[in-house]
C-alpha cells in the first residue's frame, strides 16, 4: 500500500504541475523556513499544505498575478500529499489547523506568512483563497538564501520533524560545506524529551525515512565534549547530491 500511495502522490503532483504549467520545485527563502520552524502547533499535513500554498504563491509572484491567489481544492489536495483521499474532507480539516495557527500568530504580531485564507465556492466549485505577507514577497521573488524545495519530496513526507530536517538540508545542499548542526538541548526543550539518546534516535529515524524519499544521502553524527552531555550536538551532512541545472543557476545568483 505504501508504494502504491507513493506512486499516486507523485503522479498526482505531476498532473497538477502540468495543468497549471509550473515546475514542481521552487526556492523557498531561508527566512520563510525559519518562520515555519517557529510556527507552534503545525503538524506534518498542515505544513505540506503551507508549503504547497507557498509553491503556488512563488509562481504567482513571478507571473505578477494580482492577489488574493486562488487554487481549486482538488489541485491543492493532490499537491499537498492528500491524493490518496477521494474527497477534500481531510484536506479541509488540516487547512483549518493552518488557518488557526496563522490567525494566532497575527494576533501575537508574529509573521503568519499567509493571511486572508478563506474558502470560496464559485459555480459549484470549491477553491481556497489567500495572500502572502508583504514582508516576504520580495524575498520570495529573489531570495538571498533558500531551500530549493522539490514538491515530489514534500508530498511523501508525513512527519513535521522530517519536514524541518528536509528544509534545513535543502538550504545547505548547494553550499560548499554541505552540513548543518542540531542542538540537542534545544530539541529536548522543543519536543519535551528529557534524555539525549531519545533525541538521537528521533533524528536517526527521521534521517532514515528521508533517505528513502530524497535523491541524496543524509549522514548524521553526534558531537559532544568529553564527559559532558550538555553541549551535545548532532551534525547532519549531505552526500551524493548532484544539483540539477535549475538549482545550480539559482545558487550562482
């Protein structure tokens, strides 16, 4: 069943990309990735929806489409990893999760990334409308640093922790030093885990899942000062990555 769903997810995404005439990949600014990392309450499915909406937004911005942006719910379902569902019910539930999080951030004067998210029905067809915060529009058009996101990967990832690891990896994969560091103490606090080995196992499982999806290898190692667990860090390195022409051109800018 897992391989069947994977094939269905990939094929459905490709269908949407062809129908909308957009590439199934885009540069997601590093500052946007940082905001996603800080959005408490996000789960994996809601994050996939957010990244899909940012994908559509990125292409709309480059085409000078006047907001609010609009997407057919059937396309959004296929573009955010819900292709296995025959209706939009589960998608709509997770959209409401995303809307609640964005609204809470707006109330706290934190950047919600998206705003004016609402459902629209026109001539019996269900759509989602939204706009992107003005503060990030220019960065999305010409990002200074970015995660080059492959939507083919995103539709396969189910866990929010895996998505965060993936975004960090896609930021550094075009750099000379293809690695990033996770602070164990910070992860323990964020996920309510008391023991260092439990965090290491969490990262190990995440890396294992991602290595079955992405087209390169993530290698993790634990670095700590002798006799001290407090400063323990996990280093994740990228191996066997071959950049395509598009990501190479963006990296050169």
